[in-house]
C-alpha cells in the first residue's frame, strides 16, 4: 500500500472510531476509463477501488492504485500508461475525498442522485470537483456509481505530439462500488 493510501486509511480508521455505525467501506470497487481519440480507443479497468463513506457527516474518501488498471490495446501501451502518463512510481495512487452535498434519505431503498464535492487528485495534481452520482442503500450496503470526465491538462498529464491523435485529452471515467456497513 502506498504512503498516500496509508494516510487515507488512517483517516478512515479515525472516522470508524468516532462513528462506527455510520461507516461503509469497500476494497473491491471498480473503475474504468475510456480514451476515445480520432485514431484509437483505449480502455482499461481496475477492481481495486478502496474507500469509505461516513453517513453521519456525509464525508467520503476513495483511492485507487494507478498500477491496478488492466486492459489497454497492448502490453506496451499499459507500460506507457504506468510510466509516462501516470508516472505511477512518483504518483502511485489517485484519490477523491470530500463531502456529499445532498442529504441522504437513510430510510429509502430507492436510488438517490447526489453530488460529491471534493478534491480529485490524479498525477499529483488536485482539482476541486463536483461529481454527480447515485447512491442506493440496501440493508447494510451502499451501492455507489458515477460517470464523469477528466481533462488530462487539468492534472498536468502531457501527451507527446507523436501520439496526439491516439490519446484523447478528455477521458471518460466510470466508478462503481458496493460498500458494506462497518460493524464494531
């Protein structure tokens, strides 16, 4: 686990102590991205999204290891993603942490549309974002999903001119997670 991931989980453990009945956690969420450029479509996925939501104050923290993405069109493309674009040695994780803006109806099993406001950190660069998603509470589980875009230039990810037509400047991202209520 990277240093950044460890810090996030220390924060989550602190939150667990304070509000254990309201904490929901996952270590098996999924994330995927698509780069739809004029000459090439690149897709990759990871099933290693970790995170927690504290329903008491609507705070959340999610992290993903940048080297956990699989897929791509070739092994070389995956290597370039890790080494040249994400610089995973230097920036091992991407994170999103903040608060859910809307009140959540804890008694409803209906899907609820919410906005999550927080700091999205990719490639070592934080950007304040509001990301729309859904939450569905079923017994001791919360189902979370969101689709959003990331501009590479917002996170100082440079695309070499030689592959400019093969890598989109705007990446589509999809997140899904099932969080389980943390018991004491």
